[in-house]
C-alpha cells in the first residue's frame, strides 16, 4: 500500500469552527481509522509537554480530541513525556482533568524504568527505550513542529527519537556530534590564537576545555557555520564538518528504528502540528515569537513521509525575519528556511533520508504515491463549501 499523509491547512474560508485546525485534526483521525484500531489497546500518546514557561507546545484542545478518539474506540490512553517535562506538565495545562487521561514520565520519575537494546553507533552501544513506551501496545506520536538547534528541525522523528529514550541515551545521542574529531591541537599550540578563535564567535559556539587547555569544544547547538572561526584558526587546526552535525540526526533515525521494533506493524500512528514554530526546541523552557507562518496539521502511518510533507509545506513559506531573536542571524538564504537560520550543515532532511535507508518509510512521492490530502474550501463566493477531507495526488 502506498504511504499517505493527510494534511489540514491552517487557512480558513469562513470564521466557522469546522474550518479550524482542531476540526481538521478530527477528520484526519477519521481518515487514519484511529477509533477502529485502538480497541483494548494500551495507548501511549507521546508528545512534548514543554518545560518551564513554554506556551507554544500542542494546545490541550488538540490533545483532548486525540484522547477522546482513543476512548471512543475502546482504548486505554495516557500521555507520556520525559520525566522533568511530565513533572511540570500540569502547570502548562496538561492536567488529567483537561486531557481526559493521566500524564506519566515515560521512563519513570527517576528515568530508571527502561529496556536496553544493543545497536552500536559511534559512541552509543546500548539504547534505553522508556519502559512505558515499550509496555504500551499502540503508540500515537503527536509532535509539535519547530526549529531545533542541533539539526534545524524537530517533528515526528525527533519526538520519538529523544522522547522515547531514557536520559543518558538522549545525552549520548547529542554527544555523537563530538565523536568525529574537529579540533587538532598540534596544529595550533599558541594559546593566544586559541582564545582569538573563541572570541571571534558571537554565538559562544566554541570554547576552550576547562580541564585540558589544549582542547577546544564545539557547541553544535549554537554554531550556524558562519565560518568566522575558520578565518582565524591556523590551517588544519579546526574543522566544521557536516559529519559532526549529521551524526545526531543519524542517531535519531536509529533510535526511531529501535522504538519501532518494539511494536507490531501498524501500531504506531504519527500526528504533527505545525503552529507557533519557534527557532529552538520546546525543552528550552520558554517561548519566543514564531519564525514561520503556521503550516497546519498532518497525519500518517509513515513517519518518514509525515516529516517530509511537513518540511515540504514549510519550504513554500519564508522566515519571519523580524521575529528572529537578535542573538541569532540569517547566515544563508539557500535551501530550506530552517537552514537559513541554523546553518547550511544542519540539513533538516538528513534524518529523513537516513530513516528511509533503515526502512522506516518512504520519501519518494512517485514510488509511494504520497498523497497530500488537504482540507480545501472553495472561495467565499461559493454557497456550498466542502467540509470533508479530500485526497489530491
């Protein structure tokens, strides 16, 4: 069967509830036959509840509709997130009284409940899948689309890759960006030159090691590959390479592959909401102004196809440059808008391509007959607007 991505545009023809994103999510849930798939299933709804004072995560109105659909179908739903985010979820509106189900830390309150899976990749040998994820029989991956400082973009793949792993595995995945060497101290023995390299970066993207003054550490999250440091560094001493940045995304794809291996086929449903997209992850603990126009809501059984579709829709828009924090800069205006802000080496499609190689799904709109099904309405002059989900190849 070809992969399908169901899509609801944020556009409205009329000021009516049935043309809003929550109503379009309802139609997508119907097209995915969610109620028919959840009877007697223990359903984990993995979402990012954010941290601290974040208010740009998925609004409880959307979550409640997913929870209710699971209940209507006879499933037993609960929301899961990493421990520190789940612990404060109620203060951001994710209370059981609002959602209609409890919120649990996926690996327990101390991140000690997990199952180990062996899969060597660079610095990672064992991956710890959160216990409540692996114990569930059906997973709804409900992702908020936004920017990400490590890879430019976070959505369905990242929501599972990091959110379904215990804490030290998440840390190791980020550390994979440091596995391949990028600093060669023998090429720069002069400490004053090292300090000059540090000083030339306006984003604190590179620092001298506190314990070993001969070593430098790149902060990939802050680096937008502007090249200022390379102009100061002696030849061969510093390398800003796609290999380091791509390692995190490859680790994310492997993590998803491991999580998928713990579920029976057809037991993972992916939903993505692309609203109030900020420059960085919701775990930062605050919400900044949106850097892109709202792009809509997506649903698919194919995690590769849904991230591809979200990126492709966003690619047709432009950065809202006046909303970019003054501590950041647009370094390039080539490629995807997320690369404009986070740099050319933070290609948001890397995890998608690597995941496709692992067999997680397909990006080929010809071979998989990718359907971007949009809730579309005729012009306001028409008396009979369409209110059902329509598929258009």
